[in-house]
C-alpha cells in the first residue's frame, strides 16, 4: 500500500516513541569516568576539532559540551568498532582504552553548554517558507492553490513529491514552459517547502465542465486508478491527484503525452484513447471530490516536541539519546540525512527520519540549533 510522506511521518513518530521507551528500559547504566583525566585526553586528541570548551570549531563539527556522557561514550565505541564511519575518529578511538573512553566522555559532559549558538541561527518552518514562495504562483494558480482560470491547474492538495518533480521538469526544459516561461530557478529546499504548503491546502470541488461525459469517462479510468488512486485521489506522494482538477488542463496534459511529455506508461495508455475518450476522462476527474494530500505539523516546534520525548529528557543513567538544543545546525542536518538515508546505523532513527524531506530536516535542525543549550 502506498502512503504519502506526511502520513508516513505520523506513523514513524509513533514507532519512534515506542522504540525510545524500550531503549530506556533496557540500556545499561551509563559508565562513570574521571573528568580530570578526560581533560588530558581532550587536550591531546579532541581540541583541534571540538575545542577544549567542547564547541566545534567549524560548521558540521558537533558541540560536545554538556552532552550526555552515556551518548558520548556510546558514540566513541561505535567509531572504535566501525559502526560509524569517520577515518580520523576511528583511528583516534582505536587507540583509547575503555577507561579513556569513559574519561573523555565524562570531561565533555561536565562542561557548561555552549551559550553563543542560538543568536547565530535563524529559523522558519517549511510551511511558512512555502507560503511566502507561493505568493509568486497566486496570479495564475490562486492564492490558496485553487485555480479559477480555465486551462490552469490547481495546486491545492496536490501530492508534494509530484509538485517538486513537475517544477524541476520546467526548469530542465522537459516540459514546454508556455505560461511558465517566467518561472525562476528555485533550489530544492524552496521547492520542497512550496510543495508542502500547497499539499496542505484544501482543494475546492468543481462544477461539471461544458464538455465531456463524466459517466462515460468513469469506465475508461479503470487503469488510471492503479496509480492515481480511487476517483483520482492519489495516496502516493510522487503521483498527482486528478480529482477536482481543471478539465481543460487535464485534456491538455493527457494529450501532451502523445507529443512532448515523457512517461512510458502514460504514453502507452494515451495512445489508445480518442479525443472523445480524453474529454470524458477529464470531465469525470474534474467532477470528483478532491482531498488535501495531507496536513503539515502546525509548526516545527510541534514536530520537535515529538523528538524531545527522547532527546530532551532529564539526565538519566539509561538515556543514550543525545541532547540537540544548541547543537551545530550543519551537523544536525548531516546526521539526520545520514539516518534517513541509511548511512548511519539506527533502526529507530531511520524509521523516524525516513519520511523527512530535506526542507523538514533543514527546519528541524535550525530550530534546535537556535535553542539555548542546557
């Protein structure tokens, strides 16, 4: 069964909270160490990158000050055992004894949190970023993504991955620009934010068009439903919803697969349709009840509150999850992407981060980086 990115997000958060509870019950007591002995090791091996005060000296180098000793110890063990990939850290950790690992973890955990990170990081949610970017689309596609211009598609409620892919095709010249000729180049993060904003908007049901027969069109859509969902409501983030879409746009889009648009499945299916069949299919989908692709979290803080169930708990001998408030933003982005993409080993974190787009990761990282450490 296909599910959208934000539905998967809700499911993964539930699984993550369950996994965090299980981990807290089964993890062994945090190792004790000698902070004074650890300072000697930090001076020798760690200062060049993490500073003697525990602050990373460059972007993407994590702050270690006030981090949980148990997490630091586990991380060093993972570098030593090859569970995490970093040549310099593996080489350093391999030379440290168990006592050394405990001591250096105890030293950095004993330091006060970094206090000057928050002022350097600006934060805004992907929803708000997308809303701002959507202003440029309003003239043609409507302020809320519901187009009132015949031949112009509605974007409200559309699947987010599809919207990103479609706009990129215009950028790359894979679609004839036409009215989109004024489209400016947009980076991937802005595109994802724009798509998430439109995905959350409520699409409006349309009146029947002045052409085509919706009743005659329904049987012809039997093959379409396999990808585009029942009655044109897609449940796949990469496949567009057709329900409630502008009929003239649907006709134009379907016919374009005969000429310019490339999609092997669509080209093969459209080849067997007459112009009358296409009019009927468009009329059928235009009259169906549309639905928003999904609902976004109301804010990044709402999403972060879920993460805090593991990452913002009071000190505990069984808590292995790292603190994230006041951490370096670039390091958080890099780490979350690594968990999402399976490049860092943690089934819990992979489950949690798998549905995250880069825009969501960027927003979540900037929010945590902007918070004072503690």
